[in-house]
């Protein structure tokens, strides 16, 4: 009983110790050549050196900002596309065809053409990230808006809401929990898209750094950077969750209650 | 006499040609101000469609509904519907108070006055202290009381009640019946109650209108000659109650037998 409670409280450190322990075990047993699989300590030392020379900080800021801006753009565009789809069945079909075609294309496939068209600046990243990240908020938005019940809509109409009023005051608030589920998923995609784009565009950011270090076979530094990418995920998800609690806190509390 | 709500030659049908399905046909009714009228009929006769037409949420295919002399083409101020499905009718992201205020959104009053009025009506339905709860934090009966408070708060004169108590448990239902009668009197509400429950229809009403099978119309009017306030025990044992109940039930059973034969 008390052990279970301690385990619950210390779950994060326990997980970290387990992961690092397994890592170190693989290293000690020599399952992978040490050249490609450095020890935890070697990674920590390499990472600390990168931190102190400063390059990694600015690369991290560049990458994180790109992912964040891309995610915000994708979320807004996704919601806008969902609203347009809700208002017009013709547009809904058109947008769906476009999304069916574009969705399976990986970010890497967009980069070469985008570099020609948009150069290596922020436009490139905005274009690629938004193009691959927009779909989850859009799809969840469409389904969220469509699943608002007749009783709720009739209630809105009864108190004098027009179609626009229904959209803003009934449908969008009702669809927000589902939209946020899409945004959470999109956060992960935007991080992947930014790293891939940076690797291929080859100028700056964590993605480019990983690429460069990998070619130089600096494995300890590559692994250090990969952990940093993972940390970006935690940070971005944390930001999304903070916003989600603000906008749809009612829904989170309602779900917790119904469990 | 012209009532607060009248329907003349109202018909509603869906589809055309052989696929045409008539739900309402040639329906006439007139509700006087201050009355409590129950609408009962066999299952599937189109009661809810009728209520939607009366409220302006649906437009009749033919005929006309008038509220206070004006043709109803959209839900007018002064008329509100209380839906059976309160949990879907209340907006879950709003608190109970904000849900009631949502009902007052068309009224031109200062925000502070609206709040005071809303609080007064919430108190009248017995929910003081639950203003800042969300609907999903209170019981089903309480949720329906929030919905009723919201209806009244919209400066309603006419409440259209669409089986409002069908989803609450039996004991709560009896309390809610008396609460509704009390609120109707206190806030000068004319009420039209659609219900499956014949006893409830008779217990609540000054007048019961029996609807025929689909396409429906009013086939019988039964005046309930019972004193007010009603009492859950005494009223239900009164000869006039039993007589009215008998008449309505026999009519509906006859219609159902006819439906089964055809």
C-alpha cells in the first residue's frame, strides 16, 4: 500500500532511472559497438560541452520557435478550414479531397520544392510545417462541429441565435475539446516536420546540427541532441495542455468526474 | 376568443410524391393566456414535431401558428421550449447561472439586473447555492430545473414543455410536477405540456387535448374540472381526475387498436 503510493509519487524519477539503467546495461554488455552507442556519462559530458559553447542554445531556440509558430498557424488554419467545411457542403468536399491527397505526403517530400520556391528563410518552415500539421486540427474540427446535437442547436435558435451566433456560441465551444485533441497530436507532427526540414534545408536548427554531427560520427553529441528534441516535445505538449486547460477546462473536469 | 397561441389548419409533411409522409394534418388549437394545457396522443403521433412547429423551430408546411397575434416564423421572444433532453439542452461549458443568463441574451436589460433576475429565478426553482456549478455537477432533476429557470428567465409568457419529466425518476417527477404548477402560477406562465404519461397530463392541466394517430390533429378536448392547487394524493383520488383519466386512456387505447389492425 505505502510502496504503491511512493511508486506513484516517484513515477517520473523511477522511469528515468529505468530508462538510463537499461541504456547503461546495453552499453556495459556491449550489445551495440560502443562507437555507435556511447554511455550515459559520455552523452552527458558531450551535451554539457555543447551547452557551454552556446551553439546548442540558439539552435534549440530556433527549432522550438519554428515548431511553435508552425503549430499555432496550423491550428488556426485547421479550425478555419473546419468552419468553412461546416458552412458549405461543397467546400467541405473540396477541402476533403485536397486533404486526402496532401495528408500522406511526408514533410521531407515537400522540402526540395519549397526551398526552390521559398528559399531557406522562415517562409520555408512555415509552409512545410503547416502543410503537414494542419490535418489533425482540421479533421477533429470537422467532426467536432458536425457532432453538435440537434437539441443544443434548437436551444440556441430558441434564444435567438442566427447561424453565425450558433457557430460562435454553441458549435465552436462544443467542438473545442475535440479540436484540442487534434492540436495535441499536431504538436508532435510539427516537431517532426521542423527537424526533418532543418536536416534537408541544411542551414541551422537542431535538425541541421544532428545531421552535421552524425556525419562527423560524433555519436555522443547526436544522442544528446536527440534527448533535446524529446524535451522539446514535452515542452510543447505542456504549453498545449496549459492552453487546453484554459479553453476547455470544463470538459477535462467533466471527464474526470464521469470516470 | 383569440388565445395567446393559436394554430389554424396546420399541416407538416416531409418528402414529396409517393415518399411524402404527413406528420400533422389540419390541426387546430387555441391556448388561452394563463392556461395549462396538456397534449397527449398515441406513441409516434407527431407530438414533438407539433411542438417544434408551435415554437417556430420548424415551419409548418401549411397553415399558420400565431403567438400573441403575430405569425410565428422563428422562435419569438416570450415563448420558450423546455426539452426532454436537459443534459443536451444545457450548455456544459457554462455554469448554471450562465446557462440561465444565456436564456436572457435577447433581453435589453443591464447586466447587473439580468444577474439579479437570474438569481431570483434560480432561487425560485430551489437551486440557490448551485449557481456556479456546472450542469454536469448536479443531478438530472436539478438540471431540468436549470432548464426551466432558463426558459422562464427569457421573459417567457408561454412555456412549451416537451416531455420535460420523462427522463427523471418517479419521486423527483412528482415533486417537479408540483414545482412546475407553482412556477406557472408565480411567473404567470401559460403552459403547453406534451407528455406520454396520461396521469401526468390530467394532473397538471386545466384542459387535455387528445391528439389522433399520424397525421395528427386534435381529436378531443377534455376539460379537467379539478380545484387548484393540485395535490399529489387528493387530486389523484378525485372522481373528476379518474373520470378524465379514463376518458383519455380509452381514447388512446382505441386509437392504438385501430393502428394495430391497419
